[in-house]
């Protein structure tokens, strides 16, 4: 009878969980894929959540400090008190334009106020009445000439038009829901012929309120001041173009940008699907959505642009270089006149600053947009994230489920923010995060009870002190363990980076931290793979042991195998470090086997599961000797005897600090070695035997024939020294080390 493998049985048991998880992913994929197919806005719930996600990203990446390229000329309370109630006479506005352009050298002036009616404070009506009551016999040519001259001087609309004429000025207008037409519209940004066979998804406007014809003709351009309100009445977008009478009219910010860059035309640009995706303003590319709107790149709350009181401009009391070369937008914050909007950055945001932010983003190339294919990108990210969670995250462990799904969510946010910051592309995010939350709930429902019961059992037994990797093994075996101190035969390993202090001096703290993470991670992985317990990290040093708390009869073999693999992994690691400009590290490893005390040790304030004993101290000494002999690994006699599967090279007999008895130290060469290495090992053993027999001449000759290595050179130098000054008669061939 065939018995199904345990792994296959487990996979079949996972099938229902996978199916439900895939169903959740498929359900959420309906929203972005449906949006891409029907080319319309997504469901109201996700639209609201997406708006919240957009606002969060916007606030997290707001610009810092004032933007000097745009300033606000504010008709504030101070201006009303000094200059009189709004609207002011047009001669005063003419003077305001002259002061801004001529004295303060503004690059352009945009008005976020409208002038649909004639000036009523210019006195022309009085002059005309006087002309009517003068008897005909008293009308002389000189009187008529004086009347005409006085009329020109009192025609403040004409004076305002003269100030606008030939100057970089832009006036504002607004579209209305009724069919009235007040004033004169400016020239459109482009006409229906420029659109060709494409269709721009813009609802036609019914009417407008604009400026006096003579004022609009004199200005360099005009733009509408109508924002776009989302379903929550928050202004996140502005229609850069609106459709009226078959022609497309620009927003105020777009019209000002056209004047600033001195563009003669504005041309629509279309993507491969035939949707409008940008406006070409004389070479300045302004991205827009397929409905002609642009996202407002809010730099911050009110005050990210410098405000100057209009009355101070008229009085000329601010420095002449206060905003030279900047664009001046004239708006109002006076009570009863203020134009306040709800925005992602403030609930009462001045409308003039909405135009300022949009204009700043255009000129600075910082406009964000929803690019073609954004929903497709969202669907791909959603699918990849969903599959990772369904198939890769361990559902039976609640903590790992949370950490794993949080890691996936962090990755999704990071990729999304990369598009946001590097490509100025707004990729929908909220639906993917909600999907991950639902999957997390599904994972927790399936694994919480089982995992919490196992964790509670282990926590009752071991408290807070067992290393995490040991807890994992204990949980999987289901056996009982004690953390009380006991004596066992174990194997301990010490590794240390050679000359780490000097190697790290050239690195900044963050780079040093990154280097240590890049080094310790693969070393720890190797130790864990060979069933070792990480005791502690001591700076760049690692202490690990084998055989506890889980019994392991092959603890010496596994420790030696781990040491060899650690040295092997250093080769590609050095290449990676070299490519990143980091120092190339070399490590020394000491391994020793013997009786040790193992258990929960420390104080009542803090404890750790660790090992102590003379065998532990010897392993630390062996690690220190690797540098003296120029080898990567040194092991004690007991380790060599407990791991006979390896080929060993005896390095020396030594007497280390704290030990009176000499011992042999050994280097593991691997399980098998080739003929060349075997021949070299035989010659080395012959030289070592001659050295201990005091035949320093022959030993030196053999060592001279071996490849040039620090180990061979070390013993050869000792042979040379002993030929000059022989060792004492009671010399036992051991080398004494007085330091650790």
C-alpha cells in the first residue's frame, strides 16, 4: 500500500485555505480591472478610501519652506482699511499692476478676482451730466477739448486697460450653471480642430461670467478659477481645460504658465488609447487626467507662499527686490471676500493658494498624475501581493502572519511611493491594502487558536529568555525542555572579524550598520542551517553552540561543518563588499568540544540561555590564534576526535593563557581533499614531525618547498630562529601564548 508523503498531505490540507485566499484576491481584483474595462470611476467605498490614501501620501511628501517662484498679493483687511471697500477704482488697480511689474519686477501678474462690470467711481457720469446742461451757445472748441481730456483722465477702465496692455497679465473668469454670458471670454487654449478625432471626457459648460471686453482684450490671457470637487467636497484637482461652445478654455494657473513661458499655443497630447494625457505649453509638458483635470501638488498648509499686502505694494513700502522674477497672484483673504476651500492640507484653504500650488507645480515639473495603465499596475501589484500572502506567509503562526503581511504591505507601499516620488505617478493603493487586511484576518482566524495554544505552553515553561530559533525547534518537536543549568558535552564556536576596528574606521555609522547586517545575516543563516544556537553577538563577533537545548549527538560534526561553510560564504561576500566600496573582511573561527555548563544564567534583572566553562574559554583562545597561524579555522583535540569524517591538519601544539598543559590544535580541511592538497598535507606533516624532532634544517627545507602561505612561513621562521638559538633541552615542541 502506498503512503502519501507527509509534505503532500500537508499541502492537500492547505487547499481550502488557499482557495479562500485566492477568492479574496479575485474579489478585490474586480475593482481595478473593472475600472480599466469600463473606463469610469471605481466603487464609492474604494474611491473614498483611495482619496484618504492620496491625502496621506500628499501630506507625507509635502515640500519644505516657502516657494519663492510665486507670491500672493493679498487684498486683506489691512488693504480694505487703507484703500477702501472692494472693488477699488480701476485707476488704483492700474497703479497696482504698474508697481508689480515696473518697480517690483514681477515676472507675471495673475488676478484671482474678476471685473465684469464697468467702474462706477470714475466721475464720467457727472461729467456727461454737466455737458448736457451747458447751453449750446457756451460750448466752445476749447471747452469740448477740455471735456474730452477730462473724460480720458476719468475713464479708469481705460487706464486699467492701458496698464494691462502689452504686459504679462492674466485675468480670471468663471463658468456658470445657467446660460448667461457676462463679459468677454479670452482666447481659448485650443479649439475643437486641435482635438482631431479624439474625445476628451469633459462636460460642456452652460454659461460664464467674465471681464469687460476692453480689459480682457488688453490682458495677455485669461483663465477660469473653477476647482473640481470630489465626492467629499475636497479640492484635490483643478480642470486645466473646460469646454464651452466647442472650444477649450484654460484654468487661471495654466494661462499664467503660458504667459510665463511665453508660449504662443497650448496643444493637447494624447496617449495610445486616444485619451488626453498632457498639455504641451510651448514645450512645457503639463500632465492631465483623461477628463482634463490636474492634481494640485499642495506644498503644505496656508503660508507656503509669501503673502504681501496689496496696500503695501501700492504704497511701495516693501523692498524692491522682495519678489523680483516671481509670479504675483492677486487674491483676497479679507472677511466677506475670502475664497476658502476644503483641501487635503487644510479645511479652510485660500483659493488663490490653490492656483499658486498648481502654477508652482507646473513651472517646477512637480505635477503628479494618474498615468495611463495605472489601474493595470495596481492590479499587478495586488495580484503579486495576494499570491505572496496566500502561498508564502505561514498562517499557523499568528505573529509571523502579521509580520509577513506587514512586510508585504510595506513593500507595496514602498513600490507605490517609488512611483509617487520618482515618476510623479499616482498609482491606486487603498484597495490593495484593504485586501491585505482581509487576508490577514483570514490568516489569523485559521491559525490564531492553534498558535496561541502552542505559544502559551512554551511561554509557561521558558518565560521570555529562550532564543527565538530555539523556541521554534522546541515547538516543532513537541518535547519538554528545562532551562535549569546542567553540565553537558557540547561544542562551542567563536568567530571574529580580523582587524575590524581599522577596517571600519572609514565607514559612516549607517554604512557600518549596513555592513554588519550584510555580514551577520549569512553567518547566522549558516549556523541555523547546521542546527546551531546563536548565543550572542559581541560587536562583530559571533558566539554559538551545538547540542543544547535540543540534544544533538553530532554536535561537533555540525559545528565544524558550519565553520567550513562560514568561510566558504565569505568569498562571495567579499566580492559584494568590494562592489559596494566596503572593506573586504576576513574572519577567524575557533571551535572546541567538551563539558560545559548550559542553562538560564544571569541576574534577576536579565537572563540569557548560554554556556560557560573551560572548554568555552579554550574555543575563544583558538579563535584568537587563527590570526597568529594565518588559518581560517582552529579546533581542539576533542572536536577532532568527535568529528572523524573530516580531513584534519595538525597545526601545532600550544600552551594558551590559563592552561599549563599543552594541546594540539587542528585545522579542518573538509570531508575530502584532492591529490594535490593531500600531497601538501603529507609534506606538512613530515615537516612538523622533523620540527618536533629538532631537525630544523630538514624541516625548513621541506617548508621552503611548500606553497608560500602564512602557516608555512611561520613554522619556517621558527626553524630558522631555532637554528640560531636552539630551544632548551626540556622543550616539548609546544608554542607558548601568554596573551588571549
